[in-house]
């Protein structure tokens, strides 16, 4: 499957913005997506959340926000931004309300990317 067709599997995928970030080089884009999928944040963020380690959670969710936007997942980036701000403010009500939703979106993206591009 062509990378551009990933939007048929992940409705929020913005192929054009991801390609722009990767200098219009699809091979490089695939490498970056592979790194994105293999970052381990899907395991780390829940651990930090459970430990209420808001300092490190803020750092990791900030990184996920940035990389998600660069890879063409702006809606996930927006969800991460809300959590980043909540972690900075130690706003546990927002963290508790939004963490699960963000993780669900992130996991769906990771699964789709893994299934479609390997």
C-alpha cells in the first residue's frame, strides 16, 4: 500500500503535511513513521500517568504532540497539547478526563500504521 493511502485507514492522517516535514521524500517519511511507531511512548505515558509523574509526563506528551503533528496526525497533537498544559498546571481533573481518550487515539494510529506499512 502506498503511504498516501494510509488516510483511507486513518481518517485524520494528513499525508501532505507529513511529506512537507520530510522534505517530500517518501522513503524518509516511512523511516520517520517507523521511528514514531517504535518510540515506546505508548508504554511510557501510561506508566507516568499511573505514577502521577506530571513533570516527565509533560515532557513525553509534549514530544508526542510535536512528532504527531510532524507525522501528519494533527488531531492527536491537539489532544496531547491539552494534556501537556494540564500536566504543567498539575490539573489532575483534566488529565484524568483526557488521558484515556488520547491514548486510545494514539494506539489506534500505531496499530493502523504497523498494519499498513510494517
